[in-house]
C-alpha cells in the first residue's frame, strides 16, 4: 500500500502567462504561487484479482485500463505502466471541481507519485510536474497552464519562469518558518459557493491572447514585483500587487468576474483588505484576501455568510506518507 499527500495551491501573480499560447510566443511567462495546508491524498493498493477499482466521487470497477472513465487516473496508470490488479482511492480536503485551488493538478501529481512508488520508482518534483503537465495538456487535451502541477510537486512559496522552449525555472522564495506563519496570518480564503469549469474560461482567454498582450505583459511583471515584495517581507505590498493583478485579470475574458463577485470584493476592500482575487481561472471557487491580521474578523463579518478558511503556506510538495503491506 502507498499513500501520498499533495498540497493544493493559491496563486498571487502572473496567472495566465503560464499558458503556452502566451509563453511560447511572447518571451516567456512568470508566476508566483504557494502550496497551502489543504491536501489531496491518494491511496494505491494491490488488488487480489486482475481488475481495477478506483473510488473518487463515484466508484469504477473495470477489467481493462482502457475502460476506466477517470481520465487522470487512466493516463497516470498508462504512463507508469501499471495496468491491472490495482485499487485507488482519492480523498481531498476540499472536494469538488471548480474551486480554483488546482485540485486536478494536485491529484495528477499525487497519482503519479503514488503509482511510481508502487513500482518502486522515485521521481523528483520536476519529473512529476512535467509528466502531470503532459497528462493534463497533451494526453487529455486540456486548456490550462503549468503553474499548478509545478507548485503541487515542489511545494513552498515559489517564483516560476515558463520559457518559450517549454522548460520551467523554479526559484524558491525564502521565508523562515516564523515568516511563513506571519504572512499566513494575513491570508484568508472565502468560499463563494460558486463553481465553474476553468476550461471554458481559459479557452476564452487563450482565444484572446493577441488582444491581451499588453495586459499579460503587465501581469508577468507583477510576478517579479510580488517576489520582491515577499523578499522585503512587505505583506501590504503583496496585497496591493494582488489588487492590481485582479484589476488586470478581470479584463482578460468574459466570465472571470461578475457583479456578485465584484460586490464581495468591494466589501472586503471596504473592511480593510489590501487586495485579493478569485482563485484559479476565475468565475467562482474561493475569494483569496490579503489583509492586516487584525482585520480578519471584520472582513469575515462583511463577507458573511461566506465561510472563512484560514490557510497556511506549507513548505512541502507532494510526498509519500506511507509504504507498507
């Protein structure tokens, strides 16, 4: 039996510049994102017979890999050459699609980590991230960027550069444990109750890449500014840059925001938030807010009845928690 744990993530700046339609043709992209202490767990165990059983929001029992409907699990098994006699269980701290926390990519990275370990193979984070990208983007033809897979594999707080030749440079932004705790006290997530398919929003954004070049260039620059603000431990500046990034992001494509989301964001700002954004592609999921630590109760009251989810940056990426029989 193998059990892996892979973090979800929040992105602070540069989201959208990790799409191939931008970084391959416009000098590369840059993103700052962080792994958070909410996870996807994957359990892999040998099955007595030759069939495959996978339990997620539904349960599948199939005789052949090709009959598996769960695309991420099917392609992860295919890539790791594990084809039968297997049981897989997936458990997420924040279940459901459309939350904007990178759950599908965290699941893909966690599946690969578990299946390789099941075979007795250890992969480094860069290999896990790149194979997860290949599964989601190439094998399953998804419209998404690369930041989610990389932060899930590496963990921590990181600055990523997505180069035009498809290579990725990852640079950790050094914070001590005390500094991570301090910044995390300025960080809140509020669940909007709205879910959406990120792919539709991202397809619209991708189609408008040439029209949005100036905006995307500005968002790429904000990733470098965010990295520098973190290095100065200037949490208010991080929030202000997030605010500017949200203003830019809202103009990229229809569906990223709406009147209801704009109203919530205005309430958070009026209650003392430095800045924020809708996580992921936009349109729903969680509202990420950066604020003075003393203001979280006031902001929570302003955004009631939305539930506040306090989160912390975690230094660990996908890891193997258990190996046994």
